C-alpha cells in the first residue's frame, strides 16, 4: 500500500481512485462500512482503492492548547487500511489555510487527486465553516459520490464519540463490540518496582504507553499482550497500587504462559473486559490472593467471545496463544 502525505497546494500525480474520506478516529464498525463500500466500488470501476484522511487532528489545529487523545493513532489507521487491502492511503495535511477553502476549492482538490468516486458518511462536512456536506458534494461536484448511512447498535449511531466515553469509564467490552476488535494501546516495556516478581511472585510487565491513546479508567482488566508475532492472554492493572501507595499511575500486565525479557520492546496491550475496580488491601498476602483470583477470572473471560479475539489477532497479524 502506498502512503502519500499531501499538501493541497502541491498535489502530486496520483492514480485514478475510488476513495473513502474522513478522520477515521476509531476505525469502528461504522467506518468499516465506508471502507468496505470503497473497496467494492474500486473493484467494480477498475480504480485504485484509497483511504483519505487528515493529519494533524483538526481539533489540535484550532485549539492547540488542548491535549487530544485518540482510539487509533495515524500509524494504527495506516495498518488497518493495509490489512483491508487498500492500494493507497492519502494523508491531507490539515492547516488553517486548508480549512479556509470554500466548497468549490475543496471539490477542485479532490479532482486534482484524481479521485473519481468519493465515498463518505452521511454526516461528512467540509470546507470553510463546514459549508460543505453530502448534498453539496452530490449536487455541485464533477465526480461520483456515494453516501453511507448511519450504522446503528440498539438504534443508536456507532461513533467514536460514543465509544470514547465507554473506554474512559472502563466499559471496554461494550466499546469492543462497537469497534469490532479489542481496544488496544501501544507502548514500550520499562522497569517498574519489581514488586510483582520479588514480593508477590506474580511477575508483571510495565508499559510506558503512547500518550496519544485514550486510556481506560483505573481498574483490573482481562486482556492480552502482543509480543512479536504472538498474542498472549493477560491480567492487566491500571492504577496507583494503593496497597503500596504508589505516587504515579502505572499499567502492569501479568502475561500468561510467558517468561521472557522484553525490557525496551514495543508491545500492544489489549483491554478485553474490566474485572473490578482498584482496591487497597491490608498487605502483600491479601493482595496476592486477590491477584491470583483475578488471573483465573481473566482466563475465563477471554473464552467468552472467541470471534472478537480472532478478529483482533487477524487485524494485528498475531497468532492467538491464549490456551497454551
């Protein structure tokens, strides 16, 4: 898949394509409907298939003082599109100057990119002050336009703004059902206090997570950790470990059937289902008993939705290693 970053003032020569357009901040089931239609349209019309998105996040351009977190990073989106079989991934550099284009100018940008068929969601807006919408696209542009209607779950639209609060509140299983895969964040394994292995006899890997991701709330989760080409079951804790009165919040994972040195390695941690809230225990003995129970609960929870696990493993090119 060809990845092309585009400045609207100097558009490179591109092959004729059918492209789906949007910020795609979640790559959830609603977005997946756009992607699937785009692939089908490209095949039917003998065009290249492309995903067209924007970077940086438009919100950060207009409100640079605000920290914005996402369900998917740009790198995650590129990986997702590649796995779906797209020919190209276009990244339009979003600036205030780009945002000031009027409707006609935006249409001209699309034409210069040789997009012959544009696929968008029913609520897609564009151009200065969002003057453009699906109606102006269909009525005023010179290229074909397909509009994808809302994808609903329980009569409510599936959207990133619906999924993000679920992740923040720890309702990750509900979020996962809307995403179609298990929510995950990437980071590097770093050295922690080593209490897990030395005091409790339950070794944990400590994640220094990419700060761009939306982080689930404090608590204990059934989940998975990807190490190289394998996806292992895990019990994950997010919190300050009140039993030992940590000053800083940590993300720790006890990885099942795993005993390797992975310090400094980049891994992905998957949050499958929340088990319980964080709790302060009387001491190490009581904490260890609870953690052992959490491990067993995690293993049981991971057996409940095999298709969700399979979809996740397929997306991230991992072999499931849950039952070993």
